[in-house]
C-alpha cells in the first residue's frame, strides 16, 4: 500500500467518523428537545423544534 492510498483511506475514515459524530449530536438534540427523530421528521416539525429551541432562555 503506497502513501497516496493510505492517505485516501485515512481521509475517508476521518470523514466517516466526523459524519457519524455530527449525526449523533444532531439526532440527539432533536430527540431530547422535541422527542422526534431527525431522520424521520418532516421539515415543518424540524422548524417547529428549532423555534422551540430559540425560545428557551440562554444561560
């Protein structure tokens, strides 16, 4: 395995791991705040949840 192949595989691995972490954090936020799944919610439900989040007090 040459250096280019190794770098490409490393880049793909890092991108996949980054996406998995982002996905977990986004899905967890919507689940905790609105009890809905980010992946199966409609656009209107996601907007309503975002509106609800914006109405929460900032600490």
